[in-house]
């Protein structure tokens, strides 16, 4: 492979640190995500996982280091942040849908406002992604009429309507009842199979084994281990990683 064939990472985090007062949430984190890579970030509560992923699209601002997305240093180029956010979809623990809008209206709002897409095109796109997440029949309902799992699938479809290059997931199943988790994970597995670049913070280790190219284990604001799923699950390099897996796989 020649040097010109090696594409730059879609996301580069360089020596990233973040403080909340005297508490250091991120401690000198460096991480690259390649196009098409599926990275799963795991670790105990308070390890910095959500802070890390929220720094990518600057929902949290870092104190030092660099966040580079598609070649744009978002810390230095705040004007480019809107473009970066258009290209980086995000799905949260909470669904963050507009309660006064129907499912279809929730999905068409972004493309029409941010991308100046004509309404008929936006509706066509929304219907395509509702098919993708397997709830086309819910288009005219309001979020309150849907189950938690359906609302989260609407949230995924809404992000996909912006046709992002990267999808970030911040513990997308943690607010769901157990029986609804698999329907959301199934949609995420299918999305991964399309080649979407994904960073996923999750405790769902079955999903990680099935989908991840790279496992990142964090503790106390640091990356403790970074390896393939096969290595991480069969032979974690650290005692901390072994203990975490024992605890989480018992549940």
C-alpha cells in the first residue's frame, strides 16, 4: 500500500484533557478513528467515556489538546463547527425528540433547516430512514405515543437524515427497558454493516463483540487498554480490564 492510499483518520484526538473544576475528567487522551471503523468505548461509570465522545462534536469543550474531525481542528476553527456537526450525527441516552412534532416532522426539521432541502425531498429521505430503522408506520405519531425503543430508533433515523460521515452513540440503550434494548442494538448492527464510521459508548458487550473493530477501555479519564475485541475479551492486558469484564459479564 502506497502512502497516498493511507487516508487520514476521520477523527483525531491528540493529548486531550478536560477538567471540571479540580476534577480531571480526561487525562491526555490520544485516539484515531479511521473511515469505516467501529470503535466501542467501555469502562466504569465516571471513567470519562461520555465526556470523550461529547468532545468530538464539542458538546463539551476540551481544556488542552486537539480535536480534529475531517481535517478540521474544531478547537481553533469554531466557524467550522456547524459543518463538523452536520457531518457527525449523535444519539444520546435520552431521545431528545421534540414532543410537539410528529416523528416525520422531527426527521425533516434538520435537513430542511440546516441543509435547505425542499420539503418533499426531506420527507422522502425521512421515510427512507424510518424504513431503515423498521418503524415506517409510526411517521405520523408523536414521541409520547411511542415506546422507548421506538423513540430511540426515531432518534437514530433523525441523525441519519443529516447523512453524516460519522455516528456517535452515548450509551444509547441505558435508558431503555431490557426488552427494548435488542431492537435498538439490531438497528445499530445493521448500520455498522453499511460501513458507517461509529464511536459507541456502551456496556452492551454482546454488541461490542459483534460489531467493534476496536475496543477502548477507559478508567479515571485515561485509556487503559486499546485492542481488538478478540484480544480484549479473551485476554485483557490489565488487571483493571479483567476486573471490569468479570463484573459486567456477570450481569
